[in-house]
């Protein structure tokens, strides 16, 4: 089985449960492990796949907690780094009645990730997932991110990209975000977007036109998650909305990460990556299963604790 390396942030989500969507009125917060790339790594490991996390936390109790969670989830953390000078990154999350989220970030150690050239050899014909919520915001993390993209290309890795756009992090600076995302869109075999992200990066409102633009940029397979409406799947020659299953969502945190983690897990089981580009029926079946993983995750609070295992997914 192929290993999936997930690169980006690992952070604490302080979730205001049952407080509505207004953080200013929240009183009680619950500590949860979070960060999109870390969630993806856990989603893969929870299903029985091989995953490694590359990112940075603070050398503090929160950082130690986060690494212990990943270790318990059987994610390889040997390439994770600990910063002595920065605290672990925090996110405060409010939940509306439909489970949708609002974020406020207090950024810390995630930006301190330093490029490690010794990792390059491990990328050989493996899979690399770039989760970009904080990775385009400067610091040595952004430098490392670009280096690892180049390494993935030279080592013939399967490249996956999820921009994880957060309004609070960009504050009316969307054009910079778009510019920094494009090299990853251009080089990725698989891109996972929300509808908002696809529209933002393409400048197109209609989902099919957005995909056509992003394919022209270089993306080979595009999956646009549409919540309860499923996923819009697009290749250069094939487009289909793949339905999801019906659930009563409590917390949508991590649903997209569960989706892409499940999809990457399934691709990692293939003996040849190229199969996923050649067999549309197989790709649709993979997305159907990934939709199910995302839906199941919304039925519990938190991201990692809500991720399904293989038994739950196939039940």
C-alpha cells in the first residue's frame, strides 16, 4: 500500500458547542484536535491506510496533546517538528444549528515548519497531500510547502491539493490567495474544492465552467464537495454529480477532510495511480464511498473523533 504524506497545519480547535453561530456570545469551549492536513492523515489511518504528517506544533502542552492524538490514530509523526519559540496554533470555532462553522484563528507554531531535504527520498512514487489553510500566509511553512511540491514532482508522486480557504485568514486579500494557490492547482493530479473555493479560484460562478477553467490550469481530477447535495466530479472528459447519503448534521468540521482522506486511501490501494485517470466508473464508486465518509463525520462533534473506520464505512 502506498503512503500518503499530509503537509500543513496541526492545531487546537476550541469548539463553542451549542452556542449558535456568534462567537461573541460563546461561553464554554471544548478542546479538539484539528487542522485539515492532520485530519486527512487521521482519516486515512482510521481506514487502515498508511499516512505521515509533516507540520509544526509548539513545544507546549497543546502541541504534545496534538501529537499524542495523531500517534494514537496510527499516523506517523516522525517528520513533525516542535517549535520552542512559538505556541501551538489555535482556532476558535462556532457552530450554527445546521452544523456550519465560523472560525477565528490565533496563529502560532504552524508557520515555523522548516524544509527538511532528507524527506524527499520518502516521496518516491508515494502520495503527497497539500492542505493549505495556513500554508500560503508566509513564514518558513510557505517556503517548505513550495520545496515539497518540487520534491513531489521530481519523485513522481501523486499530488493532491485542498486550498482550505478561510475568510478570517485572508481578510479581503483573496487575489493573493488565488495567485499562491495556482502553482498547486497546475501540478495536482487531484484537487478537492468547496463550491466557494472553485468559484473563487476560477472566477466562474457555474460549476462546470469553473472546472473547465481549473482543468485548463492543469488539474486532472476535480472534486467539488456540495454538502448534502454530494460531490461534483470532473475530469477533462467526464462530469457527474455524485450523490451523498442523508444524515442529520451536528458539526460539519472535518467533513471535507474525511472525504478527501477516504478518496486518497482508496487511490493508495491501487497498484497503479494511472487507473484512476482511465476508469471513470471506478472513480465514481470511490467518490460515493468518500461522500459517505464525509457525511458520517458530520454526525458527531469534532473532526478526528468523528472519522469513520472501515467497518463503519462499509456497514
